């Protein structure tokens, strides 16, 4: 993820900035259907599976950073 140390030097006079709430951002990154079975669990006899990037998945921060890096590159 970009840090202020990286962002601040790139700002020019009359630049603008914004703030985005990323609290639920993982839930907006879809998981390919072929991977749903790896993110499934059973609770009280009912099967559930994540269809979006779940919080707590060890690779979730890396996946999220890769996705947002593409978006930030487009916006810069």
C-alpha cells in the first residue's frame, strides 16, 4: 500500500486529494468461482462459502494491495 512518504513528493501545486473509507473493501473483491470451495465452511449442517475476499485470509492483504495498486496507478 502506498505510504505518505511515497505520495507527498508526487503532489504538485493545485493538486487535490481525497479520503476513502476502506473498512469493507475486501468484500468488494470477487473470488473466482473455481476457488469458492477453498473458502467454504459448514455451520450447523449448512454449507457456506465466501464469494468475495474474506477478512482473516492470510493472503488477503497481498491480494488487496495488488488490486488497489492497479487502481492507484490509473488515478495517478
